[in-house]
C-alpha cells in the first residue's frame, strides 16, 4: 500500500541536542511538507519542498532544518536553537501536477523534552 | 489575510445530532477548501473538499456549505455517531494549505 511513513513515533530530546525526524513516501509525490501541531493552534507549516534538492521555509522555520536528497525522503532536524520543540510533527505529501489531489499525511512523531 | 478562522474550539452533541463547524477566510485567492478529520495519535485524513464555484457538496453523512460572498464555509455531520468523535480541521489553499485551529468533536452515545 502506498503511503507516508514517519519514524520514530515518539522521540525525546535532551537539552542542546539535535534530533532528526524521518519521513518517507512511496506515493511518487513531488511535494513534501513538514507541519507542527500544538493544541488549539492547528497545523503550522515549517518547511516544504516541491523538487529534489530544493526547499522553502514555511511560517515557523526558525530552529529547524531539512534536506531533500531523494524524492521519497524529507527528513526534518529539530536543532538546539528550537527552544520549545515539544509538539506533534506531521509530514505530508502531494503531487504537484494534479490540483485535485489532497495532501496525504503520515501518522506523526511526538517529540518531547527530557 | 492568510488566516482561516475556525469555530467552535470544541463541540459536544448527542448521537444522531448534527454538529456544525464553521470557518471564515479573507483571502479571495483561495481556490480549494478541504476538511480533514484527525483521530488521536494519527495524521489528518481528507474528509471532503469543495471549490468556490459550488455552494454545497455532500459525501455520505458529511456536507460542506460554501458562501462565497460571505467568505465562509461550514461542515455539517448528519446523524452523528460516537465514531465521528475526532478533531476536525478546515483548510484553504492558494499556493499552500492554510489550516484552521481545529474543532474537537465529541459525540455522546
């Protein structure tokens, strides 16, 4: 079955540590997205990528970094500069050429501070 | 202008009731308005979507009503069931999706 796989499901970060969240899709989608979800705030866009080796900042990119070396993969690194990283992180993807296609989401990674 | 305002924040209805969730937007460039359903510990899943040239769309028990002049759209869930208890997000798309803050729905049996 095609879909988006996020790992790990739960992740704990120590002070001063960088952590990387994995997102892999086998839907052959061009565009991939990272969102942060906090209670009562909906989904806020961190970074997105429409093509390999290219990505753009979203609304809350500070303290985060991404790479897009392969079409299937879009890992997100939460750096030590992100002072409030505790949240639910969601990865999504969509084809670019069919505007009727919705975004597909993974099942998220919950990040907490140790 | 990129915001989508969603209300209410939470909603409790009895089984069989018709919960209504409302969203409002300002940017007239939005061209696609999806609703997503999210269960705890899971990612959002597309429920139903509408384009601004249509005033209403039904899929099963779910209906979107769209008022272009008022820049508002709403989700109605007919004959609601306890299994509909979830968080619902409206969204609007121009070049990217912009999400509302979400509504936590609880359907009591």
